C-alpha cells in the first residue's frame, strides 16, 4: 500500500518521515540478510538504492532490493520495494519536463516495518525451499 502526496503536502515533516522510513528499512534489510547469511546453496544480497538528492524533486526514488543468486552467481530472482518516489505527471502520465499543467506527486510506502520484514523473509524462504 502506498500513500500519495501532492506537491502542496511536501513539508519538512514529510521529508523527515521519508528519511526515517529509508533508515528504518535499511536496518530491516540488514537484519533479514543477517538471518539468512549462512545459506550455502544461494547467495543472498541486499541493497539500498537512491536516485536523486532531494525527495521532493521529480525523479527522486529510494528503494531496497533483495537479490538471490545460485552457486554460479546467476541471478535467480530480484525483489524491490520502493520506499519513496517523486514524479511529475500530466493527466496521469509521467513526464520528464515541466509542462504547463503538470503536477509533482510523491508516493510513500505505507506498510509497517514488521510487514516489510515478513515480506522479505517470505520472498527468501520461497526461493530457498524450491
């Protein structure tokens, strides 16, 4: 589930909430990776990714990713969870230029840390069991 924010909703409090969510999910990712680091059949890696510097600028996106590889380092599956994404849209279509009538919107992940942690665990467990 995601919460949608219009540009008028972009406040310092929202920016702080975004940064706190990003930090929280980075820590959760490290925790989940630590739980599965001893699996010898598969290589499990995770990363925090961020495009852009200012969360309120279009094209900013932050996410965490989990990747599973086999013994030959071939990627088996990749799971990505977007934390925050800011885009400029015109009539619901993402545009890259500031066209008159376009709007800047952001989407923030609206799931608890425990729900995200469980999603990551389930993703890994499904692939390990196969």
